[in-house]
């Protein structure tokens, strides 16, 4: 026993170690990836800062040149005035509205050296740069020469606000705060932190590293500080990113959602299946109590609910399906192609169509020639504007001139890229191509207007195969210009290989990759839009924010669990309704099992068949409601609750209700039965009415709820009338009248099969269907709210219903209790407008159902069934078969349906009679009798008459001896007395009664051996009768040689059991019972009758009880208390059946004790010491408690492990409490089992 418990814990210990190792390994990988992501993010911010800085300087230089031209400064300088420049610059100034106040004090003094410093001005820090030179080398050519042929290099003063330089970079999803400090650690940015100082940033040993990581206390919280030093024209600055340590650890320790969902689902399955697991782990010492029977039934129901939920969750748990994501991806790809095609046409002819944003031409030196903004073409030339450093120009530049194409392939291949506008700093996309005839490059810029609506709702990036970003949607806030900045080196190399190796791939090709960015998981869908003839292949990266979708799934599951709690609440109401009104037991010391009507019985076979058909009808109705698009989740929920109550009513009517319509006189019992039926059906119908009152607001027409209740009550009433009117026809089926041939042809019409199918259909109706349909409907209900969260649609409802408003508040409060990522989409989903809720629940019911389309869709599902649908159907069939097998097995083990033969006692009696007494009605000759017979009989009276009847001989042919008499062993040696020998030879049978009363076992063996030899020599039959089993007699011997000798002697005996009969008691049992029953005072007092009977026959019952072994007493007592037998104790149960203690009562179709009086005697006279002995025996030979503790402790420890690694699962205190309770439970189970002692119970 101890080793078996140890094996259980070794298994669960290994499982806990495996779960812990997997969680630890995943957390370590997450931490490493998160650390690397932090480094990359800080590098991106720094790169963005330098990009802004350089762009700002270039913009100011261009602006200064425009100032020189537009303010007529050219006349006062050595630059030659150009009329065409002036016209162009003046028009540009008019469009942009530029002001040039900052350039009024520009200088030409070469002695002024450029300098840069950080100063505090107007409440914020700025970068002040003095003497920034503006190079005019671009104008030194044959057409533009200075008047005095000397070099002119103006110098200007600039100021860059750090707020502007870092504002875009600070909008970051990863770092909670971006800091910029000087070399002394004084914070320069943001303005809210200025004046503070970070001493860690000044530690000299860290300044030499590219990225430094440290932990600080900031605003009473622990933060991780990532910092990097850098130089800006000699000025040393430190860029830092702050992230909360708690948030960082929650990201780093977050468990993968798929793994977490699977693990939690399996743990939930273990919790729900705990009673079933414990039941199948029963050992001989375990007790099958009524609560355990109820728990097993409830466990199967919970298991089916959970499996239904699992099927629905596996099918739908994303707010957008894969097909919808692919549709959006195609929509984005088509919009990209349309925008590129439009601007490609504009590139060839800027006046061909509308939609032009900016068109320009560039000469071979990189100077702008012409510029067209929308529908206005600027006059003059913009040759003073230098675009030579733009990639869309120098891509075509080679060795000081434009590359001339070899043939037409190069000219046909254009350039696509993006850059930040010098005017507004926004990312713009540019297309360009070379015109070899005019020696110029034509370019057109645009800002993806067609993508803006999609950009607000989807995450996608348009990139070139070298990683350069062309466009990224608004939802992507990371400041990267190349994918290599965002992704790890391994991911980037993999993605780069895919893009470059498939540059000619068709637009239909898709690649899917898993991505981990900023601590969140994404699914990267890679597709090549139908865009060709550019310098690099163009790729669309569509990102599915899996964490966002998983948050949606978590919220939906939360709402489903609340609905499920309501479902269980109704179940609880039904339980207490039955418990409160069920008639009390008349026996006093025990009550019948409240769910006894669900115990399989062959008398209910017709009822099982009817209930199966009725439940199938309800399932069809549920399927119709589920597939009807006009039925909301709350209508379905109300229907599921009503069908739960209706199924309970139908079970009551056909299996439990007793209503004898033919009774001429209604006695007390009949009156109580009828009153009980009326009360139960009325109360359950009232519960349905209350549900209609509560949920009618969720329906367009509130009367619909009451109509459903009325129809179901009428259905219940019709079933009630059918049951009481046609019950006699059901009895024919149960009694094999007219249908015996049919039952032989259809095996499942047998009780065990029919009961299993009845239970399968019932728990499918009230378990699998609600679990599947409620989650699925809840999912689609919330999915519609998710998809409409950003839409503003009108509703015809002037005043929202109170029910909808209350539901909206309840939903918002429920979802607000769950910590979710602060994402705009989630916040909009959690708090949608009441109009959206009203639209989803009520207004869609105004639409007229299109049943033709519904039918076509149903046909299409089967016609276009994919592998997933086929696999789901196969799994569902296997599940139903598994549940059928499980129910059938449980029924066999728990109720012995198809197990122990109910007629086992009768069969044994018949076999024993043929073996011992020959053919009935004929006398048995001495030579034909068995010579040695061992009879086990609990009743010690009238043994001589019993043997005479059993062996069919005259009583005067039997010489009997009683083991209770002292000196009886002296008669066992007839060879020493001639007179005794003569007497015994004249008899045919020697009978020794009460063999177990002989105390001297060794002497008994010696004398018994000689007596057996005498009987063998003289053709005399030896019959031994004992009240205890042969095994028990053997256990009394201490010496092993005596045991061997004992077994050898009895090897010649034929063993038989004589079951208990009422006539075996002293006196006339039937007469005594009749006298007690006829007493008018106690006529209806069953408890008093039982008390009197056991008083009259107390000695007989005491004798029977005393002659049972400890194991047999334990099984008998537990059966008397709980009315259920432990299948693992089958050998003991069979012995009790053979002894007649347990009998099969055909009228009640179950096993019972041979007498209710004996049951009353046991329960009344059982001693505390005997109960303690039974408890100790259960502890030593039982296994169920160990399994329950082990499984429950394993679940608690697993939940604690998950919570430890995933901080968002449970808070820290709850995590530690859960882990401690699980560990204590496990240690208690181990020490309780005392496996090292390996105590075994002796028989």
C-alpha cells in the first residue's frame, strides 16, 4: 500500500518538476529577449535623435538659403541674383508661411568658431549652436559664380528644443520614460524631471560601455535604467530609458498564452475529474459514500461542460479569424498597389490624373529644377535647393553623373523609398526614375491617404527587402527606420533571407512567423504586394497583436464564467428544492439516497428510451437556437437554463415520481408521493418563471420569455399525463412482453447500454451543449462589439432599455477588475457606447431572417468542409463514445450493472445442491455422496435438519457433534472405542457443528485426521459446519507447519456456503413479524417495528455479526450506511452474497442486506471501537484520499508556479498562499501514508 502511494507522488513530483522547468526555461528566454529588446529600443531612440538633429540642421540650411533669396539679401552679398530663384523661393514662402527672424544676425566672419552648448531657456532645455556654417559650395559652378570669385560661407545661430528632438522617440510602448542627462547626471529632458540628478549615470566605469543597465528607486518604485552615453559635436550626453521592474518582470516571466491556456485547461479538467479519478483508483479499503457517488455524477457533468467550452474555445478565441486577417491583409495590399500605381502614372505625367501631392525634377548635379505641389506648379527654378543627399537621387548617381542604362531595363526600374519631410518632419514615400534623355531624375512624393483609415485599426509595415521602412501604420509606435533595429539578429536574418530569396513570389504567397517585441507576442504575416520594377522587392508585414487578442479571449472567458456561475446557481436551487421538499425517511436511522432514481434499473428501461428521445428533441431545438443569427447570447442562456429545469422535471416524472392512478384508496404513502410530485413540479416551474422575469429585458419582445416558459410547462404537463396514463404499457417493455426478440437484436436496449446512452444524452444536453454554445455565443456577441468599437452607427432606439444599461455597467465593472494592457483598442472594447450594446443585443433582431440563405450556408458548411471541420467532427464522435464508455464503466463498477450477477446467490445454491445432494426428489446413496464436506453457515440452529435436506437423507442417519461442548474432540477417535465405532458405522453421516468454537487447533487437526481416515475406510460422509470462513480458521494457527498441515487436510473437502434464511432463526420469524405489523399503535411506525424485531432476534443478529471477519463487517456496515458497494472489494462482496448477508432484491432491482431489521441492528449497535477499526482499515488499505490530496496539491502547486512566473495571473500574496497550501497538502499526504512502514492489514 505504501509503495503504491509513493508511486503516485513520484509521478506528480515529476510532473511538477517538468512544469516548473518549462516555465523557468521560457522565463529565462523571455528575459534574455527582453534585455536585448531594451538595448535595441534605446539604440532606436538614439538613432532617431541623431536623425532629427541632422534633418533639423539640413532644414535650417535650406531655410537660410530661401531667406537669402526671398529677402533680397542676394543683392547685398557676393552671390549673383537669379530671377528664377527669387520667383521660386517667393512662391514657396507663400505656401509654407516661413518666418526668418532667426536669421537676421547671420555673419560672414570666419573667425567665429562653431560651438554647441545646452542652455535653459523659457522653462526647458535647448541645444544652442553658434556659428553653424552654411556651405555654398553647391553654387560654385559655371552658371553661378560669386562677384569677387571668393568663397562665401555664412554662419548662423540655431536653437533646438529637446522637447521637439525627443518627442517622437518618447512615444514608446516599451520604456515608460525617456531621459536625457548631461555628463554630470543632471536630467535635461523631460521637463517634468528637470532639476533632478541621477548619480548612477555619472559612474565612470559604466560610461565606456555601449549600454549600461542598473536598478534605481524612482518615485518610490523600483525601476530598471538602461543608459548609453554619446557625443553631439563634442558635448557629452547620456540617453536613458526607464521601465518599471515589476512591469519588466511581468513581461519577462509572462507564460506563452497557448501553453498557459492548455495548462490551465488540463488543470481544470483534473479538478473536475478528481472524483472520477479517485473512483477509478479505489482499493479494497475505500468507502463509496453517497457524497462520492454524487461527486462522480457532478464531475462527469462538469467534465462535459469543460469539454464543450474547450471545443468552442479551440474553434473561436480570436476577435478576428485568420480569414478576416487575410482579408484585411489583401485589402491593405490592394490599397498599396492602387496608391503606387497612381503615383507611378503621376511620375510619368503629373497632370494625368488627380491625387498629386508633390512632383519634382532634379538635374544631374542634385539640384531641384521644378516643383509641383498638388495642382500648383511653382514658377522659376529651385536650383538652390540641394537634393543630392536624398537616396532617391543618389541611387541613380555614379562617378559624378547619372547612370545611363544599358538598354532599357535600368531606366524602366525605378526607385521607391521614404524620407522625413524637411517641412513637417513626417515620413513620406517617394517614387523616382531617371530620364536619360533630359539628364534628370523625376520624383513624386505621397503620404498614403488610402492607407490612413486602415492604419488606425491595423498594425502593418511596408518595407523593402533590405529592411528599409517605407510606411508603418499609426498603431506601431516604435521609432525604427529599418527592421534590423526592431528585430533580434536571428529573426532579422531569417526574415531577410525569406524576402530576398522570394523576390519574384506571387502576391498570394504568405509566410507566418512568431515575433516577440517589447515583451508582447505577435504573429508576423509576410506578403509580397503586386508591385514590380523597383530597386528592391517590396514586402507587406502584417502584424497580429496576439497579446491583444489573448486579452480579448481572457475577457470573454471571464464573462462566460460568470454566466456559468449563474448556471450552477440554478443547479444549486434545484438541489435544495429537492432536498427541502423530499419526504423524510420512515426508518429513522437512515434515509434513501436523494438521487436514487438515477441509479440504473431494468424497471426503467422504457423510461430511459423515452427520455433519450425527449432529450434529443431538446438538443435539436438548442441547435436551432444556436445557429439562428437573430438569437442573442442571453436568449440562448435563458433557453439553456429552461431546458436544464425541464430535463430535471422529465427525469423526475419518468424515473422518480410515484403516482398510482388506479389506486382505489389513497393511503398516507400515496398521498405523500402525490403531494411531493405536485410541490416539485410547481417549484421548478416557478423557477422558470423567475428566470423569465430576470432575463426578459434581453429580448426584443419581453413576452417571448413568458411564452417560452408557458410552452415548456405545457410540455411538462403532457409528459406527466403520458406517464401516469400509459405506465402499464411501459411495464410490458420492462417485463420483456412482446419485445424480447427486439432486445436480442438491439443490444443497447439492455439495461446497462440503455442507461449509459440515457446518461450520455442527458449530460450532453445540460453539459456539453451549454458549455459549447454559451461560450461560442458569448464570443460572437463580444466579437461584434470588438469589431464595432470604432464605428459610429445610428440606432432607432430613442431610450435605451434599463436592462441593457445595467448590463453595460455590469460588463464594464467586470472587465475593469482584470488587469489588461493599456491599449486604446482594449479600452474602447471594455467601455463601448450603450448604443453598441443595444445594437448587438436587441436591434439586430429587427432583421428579417433569411432562412433560404441559412439553409444554403448550412449546405456550404458540409460541401466546403475543410480538414479542421472533419477533425472536429471525428473528435466529437470519439468524445461521445468515450463518455458512453465512461458512463457504462462507472455504472458497472458503482451499481454493478453488467457486473456481479444479481442472481449469483441463487446460482451458487443450485450448483451446491446438485453437487452435494444429487438430483432433486431422489434419495442419495451413501456411496454417491461426497465424503468430506465443509459448510460455512452463519446461523447455528437446525444444522442437522439442514444437512438432511441438503444431502437428501433421513435425520436418523446423521450422528452430530457440537463444537461448543467441551470434550467433543474425544469422540473423534472411534478406533479407540468399539462401541463408538459400531455406532458411527451404522450412520451414513457424521456432522460436526460449530467447528470454529473448538479452541485447541493442534488437537483438532490430529483428531480430524484420524476421523477422516475412519470415514474413508467405512464409507461414511464427514460434514463440518462453521460460522466463520475457512480462511479465518486458518489465520488462528500460529505455526507455519500447522498451517501447511491444515491446508493439506482440507484439500479433500468440498466447500459450500449456506446463505441466511428467515426461517433459520429461532422461533417463527414470520409470525413475530406478523404480530408486530398487526399492532394498531405502531401500524405506520416503521422505525418502531424494526426496533422490536431486532430486540426479538438480537442474539441471532449478534451471532451473525460476530462471525463476520473485520473486512466483511466493514463492507456490511458501509453498505448499511451508504447503500453502495466498493467494486474493489468484490471478493468480500461475493463472500457476503454467498453467506446470504447481501442479497439481490428483484423487486427493487438492487443489492440489499438480507433484512432491514439487520441493517437497523448494525446501525444501532455498532461500537466506537469497531468504527475506529474500520477507519484504520480504510487508511491502510484505501487509496482514494491519497489520490485526491495528491491531485489537488499538484493543481495548487502548478497554479502557484504559473502565478510565480506570470505576475499577471495572481498577485504575490495569493501565489505564496496557494503554493504553501499545495506543499503542505502534499507533505501531509506523504507523511499520512507512512509508506516507509508499509503496514499491511492481516486478514
